[in-house]
C-alpha cells in the first residue's frame, strides 16, 4: 500500500508565478489535510478537505491560496502570484476519517526567487 | 484555542544515554496527542499517539510517552538513544473531531558519539 504521494518534491517559482502542489492520499483515504512548514518552525494547518468539499479552511490565507479535492484525481493546493514569503515546505496528510490518525507525505519544498 | 509548547529547541544526548523531550499542551477537553519525527528533507513519521486509556503509550523505535493530565504534559522518552535517532521531533495536539493538528515548534535532537 503506497503512502501519501506528493509532487513535485521541489518546486522553484519566480515572484508572480503560480504554484500547483499535488497530493494523492493513501488508498482508501478520503480525507486530506494541508500543512505549511516555514523555516525553523512547526507545521501550521491550512485546510481540511473531503472529496469535493472543503471542510475547514481556517488556516488558509484569504488571498492567492486555494485548495481542491475533486471526485477523481489528486488534491491540489494552488498558490497564485507567489511571493518570497510563500517559500516553505508544504505537507499533505490523509486519513480514513476525521477520527483516525493522519499519514503524512514527504512534502513539496517551494522556493520563490 | 489549542496550543503546544516544546520548550527545548535543541537537545544533545550521548549515544546510549536516556532521552526525554518535553511537551506541554493547552486544550479545554481531553486531547488527542501525537509525537512525530522528521528526518532532514523528509516527511513526518508517527512515533506514537494517545487517544484514551492507559496514560503510558508505547510507540515505534523504542519510544514511549506519558500523558499527565494534571501537568498538561505528554513527554517523550527513550531509555537508550541511537545515532539514527538524530532528527527533529514534533509534539501535536488534535481535537476530538476533524483532527486539525496543532504542532509545537519542534525539538532538534543531536546524538553525540
């Protein structure tokens, strides 16, 4: 059983470009969570999604950031018009439901030049 | 609001010595508590978790943690540290539903020969 997959593992963007981060949850998992880890900090919750629904986006910046988890395909975290402060590691986690543990992917490290 | 404090940013332990990493949490009800380990450039791996029941929890790689409600603590311990344990350790707390984890800032463990 493959774990949580994230791609790309490393992403370099120039200021003003768009970044798209993908997350494929573990097989049988329909709950996806996105976290951001800034340098020298812990992970911060961004958004919690189930298939086709955003359940909690309280940690997501109001502008430029969006997330989706379509019926088919991976979950996508989209950052428009990236700025240097968006440089971070973005981790995706998945679970079978909201009462069970989350399994984390290897992360996508975004660098904004 | 939930919060997690890991008071030690760095800890250095000699190989073979015992280890205790501190974690204090703030949460209004009985929390879900977790310890994760992150090796450089990698994702997070779950070491152990506390949901309910026995307050002494056994995890993988010889780690254990004890939930002390009176002290709002969930300290991680290992009787004999190996060089391969060098990594960053994160304590996290979750609500009873939705599993929106709140992470501490982490403790970096260095193991000296």
